[in-house]
C-alpha cells in the first residue's frame, strides 16, 4: 500500500438480507459500483458498515468476500473496534490472512477509558498486529477522544499510519494536521463529508465519506478539483455533497437515519438490499418514497455537472 493513503475511502455499507446473512449479490454490485467511481480505497466494518452490530462469523465472511473481489485494486481497510481486546486481535489476524491492507480502530466503547489507559491499550495492541493501523476518532459513539497528546505519542509508533477524524471539530482537525507533518507517511482523513472541502483546505488528505457509496465520482471529483487548484469547482461539488446529506441523512429524527438513508437510496438504485442490523429497521414506505423523489432530483443535478 502506497503511503500516505489519500483521496476518498468510502466506509462501505454492509448489504444484508437477514439478521445474520449477507446480501452477497448486492455486496458484489456495490463494490464494483464504488470502484468504478475512482475511489482510493475501501473501509469495511466501520460505523456506516454497522460493524459492531454484526456477528463475528459475518464480519469474517465480509472481510473474505471483499478482499477476494477487490483483488488489490485498491487498499482494503478493516475496522477491528471492539469492547473485547482479544476479539480485535482475532479479527485483525483474520484480515491479514485474507489480504487486507490495513486496520482501523476506535477507542473501545461502553466503559470510557482515560487517555493513559487508551495509550496503554494501543501499546498492547500494536505488537499483536501484522498490518498497519489507523486511529479512528469517533467520540460521539465511543465517548472518548484520541486527544492530541495521544496522537502525538502515536506518531512515535511506526505501525500507526494515520487518523480518521469523525469528531466534526475543525479546530481539532487543524491541530492534528499540524502534528502529522512530522510523519510524511501519515494520512489525516475526515469523516463528516459536509466538511470535506474545509478539511482539505486545512491540510487533510481525503475523506471517509458515506455518500461515496451512492455517488463515488462526486466525492472523488472534489479531491481532484482541490488538487488541480480549482477551489470554485471544488466548492460547487461540495454544495452537492451537502445536498446529499440534507436529502438522505435527516429523514426522521433519529441518528440511525444516516445509515438508513444511504441503504435505502442504494436499494432504490438497485444495488443492494437495505435490511438493517438489529435493533434498527429499514425505512417504511413513506420514507422510501421520499428517498426515491430526492434521488431523482440529485441524479438530475449531478448529470448537469457531468457526474
């Protein structure tokens, strides 16, 4: 894997057809759809992929199928976040055996750990891993930040090669961007796609953008426009990313609507089933009709932008 990893690395949704069964045909179509958009990698078993809600056998099946189909066309990153240390290790070893390229870990959730405990956790985890590791800062779900001092110490670990920041805090992101200049092989990636363009201006390397499951070319072209020195075009495309967010992620009042919206839109596009892992359920008929309407509107707008 060429370092640093830059560009758009979609957090792949996990197509399901039942509580503990993959929608295999849908997964295959989704992978090819995303890769055809020119993305720079795939991240599986993250938040958008409902990773913590899946059984361990299903997680392993997903890793095996994704790695086999991708065939090293792009790097495959595997989320190993778990409350049980040894389960993270087991999944990491399986990912290495299947040909994955890197791992991603957020702070263990449920009982919040202090920063010294989090640092000790990383010190214990690193020797157990065969693959390089990205840190995943997701305090809204884990209740714990990778604080900047912890990131600074992580720079001394050769096996740690980047940070995905989903905090939404651009001040934190800017400070992290200043820190990682010490390590030219490190990647700094933004989670919230609504802030993709802003993160690039602050020194970010790309995005782990859920909407890239739907419209990968849109997200890839934001990066391309920024790199080409065309901020006007990048901002124009960023406005469409905001439109995707407003259209699909805020249907209803629950935070689960983000993943429900992406999955429902993918189903409406004929790419995969939109079955959700328990305790969540797919959108009902009225919500689905709204997604279909908004999907047609966005597709028309993207067509005008040659996307």
